[in-house]
């Protein structure tokens, strides 16, 4: 009986093993259907998109000039130094030019001499006119008497009277001509005196505008040569810069030049001071630098407290393009192959479709789609080379960090 029990248990175990073998064999023999691959997709949406350009800019004085002396001389005194604020019209230094003062005094004496000559010439004109009046009256009487009573006045006497009359008239003309010459000489003397007095005024070095002294080239006693033209290598006295209004100069690359316009928005950040402020494009050169292929663009920055210094750098963000209600995709969802761009769309049946698209505004993280897609289309967000058109996929929403978005609402 014990032996039967053992045989029964062994048969039961064989039956269980056979059943298990059949189950396992059936499972692997039939095979399982292949599951579709997962695909991270993003939906085409509408929104406001703006492109911008980040470029380093440098602050420059609104205007800056080296002040030269118009006349040669020694510095008698100079009252300003670097960093001093000066007002327009303020005297910054005074030259000592003794010979120029002597020339002014000589010109004044020449004017007085010319005035005396004119007075004498005027007297000579009066005298000549008086003489001519008397001589002419005598000649007229003799001529009338000769006409009334022919033969009463000898012809020789009449001829002598006529000659004296003509000579007297000529003397009047000479006196007037001499007076005119004296008057012209007086004009020349006045002009010479005026020029020298003007040159004497150049002894003062005057600030042409309100600003800050940025350089001082001379000290008391320094000999300064007159700066007559730009080619003359002369030593300036001081350099003055208008720093309460600065020019922020930015080089804009050639590809972005078409989007630059007066009044365009610029965001400025000055790392050295922590300043952040908004500005407007005031002017641009309308010409490219042939070496750097960039165009100089400027923003005027008020700086009344002089917290910003010329030469400082600033990070600027220039608004280039903006479009509202645009079709938008993350930039990583678009594949660019040479001049063509395409995306992989997952259609309603979860099949992959390859579509050529046309791009509009592009930022570092997002692009505008101008043709090829519609709102709500699902596009594979990454790893596009791993998918083939016509393939069935299992789509799920891709995670796109919001910090990477650049939308101007």
C-alpha cells in the first residue's frame, strides 16, 4: 500500500510538470505582438514671438574735444584738473602773450593816427572847396562881363581866370581822393585792431560745453604752440568730455542690420554698477564696417549723476522682430537640412509623417512656422533620426522647460 501511494504521487508530479511544460511552450511558441515605440511630442501652438540680439556695448562721451590754444604763449595759470566738472563758457586756463598785447596797442595807435589823417584830409577838402568857390566866382564874373561888353576884358586875363578855376576844381578832387584813401586806411586799421583784439581773447582757454575734464596736458609755465590746423602737431591744454549724456555704442552684425530702426527697444545691463534700464535706438551709421561686417548703433543714456563712466561696457539686448498670434514650435522639434527644414508629425493614427516647413522668426529656443503645420499638430520633439515615416509610435507629451521660452506677451 505504501508503494502504491508513492507511485500515485510520482504520477501526479509528472502530470504537473507536463502541464507546466505545455503552458510555457504555448506562451513562447505563439509569440507576443510588438509594442509601438514611445515618442515625445509637442503640440503646435499660437502665441506672441519676438527675436532679439544680445551684444556688448561701450559707453562714450556725447562729445569730447582737446582744447588747443589759438595763439602761442606760456600758461599763466590753469585752474582745473582731471575729474573737475566745468560749465560752458568757464575760463579753464590763461595764456601769457606779451608781444600780442604790444601788437594790440600798436593797432590802436594806428587807428588813432588814421583818424587824425582823416581829420586833416577833411580840412584840406574844406579849404580846397573854399578856394575853388572864390576862384570860380571870380572867373564867372569876368566871363559874364566879357559877354556883356566884348573887348572889355582882355582874352589873356580871361584865359588865366579859366585856368585857375580848373586848377582849383582839380585840387578839390585831389583833396576828396586823399580823404577817401584815409578813410579806407582807417578801415584797415580797425580790422587789424579787431583781429588782434580777437587773438588777444584767445589767451583764455574756455570750456565749449558743460562737461568733465578728462585729461590735462599742461602745467603753469608750459609753452603752448598755436594750433592752426589739424595737421599741426601741437600740445593741447586740456581735454573736456560731455559725460552727463553718454552714447552707448553697439556693433550690430550684418545679418541683423535690416531689423534696426530708430526708436527700437534696447534693454541695457551694466555689470560694473548693477544698473539695468531700458533705452531707445537714437541713431545708426547706415554703413557697415568692412573689417568687422557690423553697423554702429547708438543709444543716448542720461548720466547726470555721473554714475556711468565713459569706457564702461554694458550687455545690451536689442529687440529685432515681433509677431503676434504666430504658429510656434520649440526649436529642437525642427530639423534643418541645408536650406530645407522639416518636422516629424504624429498623425491621428499615430503614424509618423515627414513634413517640410517654412520658418519665420527664430529665437534661441523657439521658431515661428509660417507654412506646413496647423495649430494642434503633434510633432516629435527630439531624436528625430530614430524614427521613420510611416512608423507607428506611442506618443506622449514632451517636457519642455518653461525657462527656455522666449515669448513677448
